[in-house]
C-alpha cells in the first residue's frame, strides 16, 4: 500500500493510530488491531488493551520482552504470553535468532547478549 493510500485511509478514519490512554471504554469491532512494542506496556495496560477486542476482529500483539524501556519487572508482555500459551484459540509465537531478517551479525550478537 502506497503512502498516498495510507494517508487517505488515515484521513477518512479507516486506519487509526491511538495511544494506550485513548483505548479505555472502547470496543474494537470489525477491526484488525496491532499492539506494537507491547514490551513497553504494563500488565494492567495490556489487560485493558486485550479486553477491547470486539466482534469480527483480530488482534496482534508484538514485542520483545528483553527490550523493555520500563523498569525491571514492570513489563507485562512475558506474563501475558505465558498465560495465553495454554489458550487454544490464541497463538503465542516466540521468534528465534534464525528468524531475524537484519544483517546476519545481528542474530549472532543477540545470541551472546
């Protein structure tokens, strides 16, 4: 999708970018929701965001628990992923160094860091 089309969809409200604080009280029906950089959300914030899921919607949560900008122990991503691992209708995917699409040295560095 080109930049012009994205701008058009942003302008007409088809695509919305919203901060975490603007999600309270909303239900996201007929939506494809991406929660990016979720390692920077607390458990309570993620619980609130995940509970916004409405009918005919899909939610994707992305993040790296090892790269949180929050104080140690404040990120809720690892806890949420662990809890959801046992739910049949939720897929939790853990990527490995071989999944990295950047320079091959990045995978080697992350293996030792």
